[in-house]
C-alpha cells in the first residue's frame, strides 16, 4: 500500500489516536469514541478497497471511506469549536481535508465522472 490515500489515512488514524488519548484524559468519552471510530474507518475502508473483488466493491469501499472522512471532519470541528481540549487542530484538520479531496477524486474517477474544475 504505497498510494497517497493509504499513507495519509494511516497517518490520520495515528494522529486521531493521539487526540483520542487527550480527550479520554479529559473524560470526554462520547465524542472521542465517535471521532476515533470514524477516523480509523477511513483507513480501514481504503485498505479493504485495495483488495476489492470488483470495481463496484472498490467504489463502495471508497465511498464509505469518503463518508467516514467527512464524519471525522464534523467531530473534529465539534471538539475544536467546543473547546473540549487544548490541542493544535490545524494540521489534523488540514490532513483530513486533504484526504477528503483525494477520496473525492478517486470516487469521481472510478465512477467515470469528470472532476470539477
């Protein structure tokens, strides 16, 4: 797995795990688990897509990864804007946005749709 989406989603998962630990130390249990689940699902689904048994299966996994990336973005916004912890979110949110763009591009290309300009 050497493609950018595999590397970036793996890094994203690792960084969210670190944030999860901080949130857990602050006793923020519910949102931290939601974020952890969504964020690690991005990488899990891109990995599953790499072993897809059909184009339809590949597209399905990548679409799920894209939805999970967007959900992760929502939870990150809530944690940041709710001031739940003192944490530098800029690089994590930036990485998340980059992943969303890559997944959007993969999904459009794999579905034979033109990329927006």
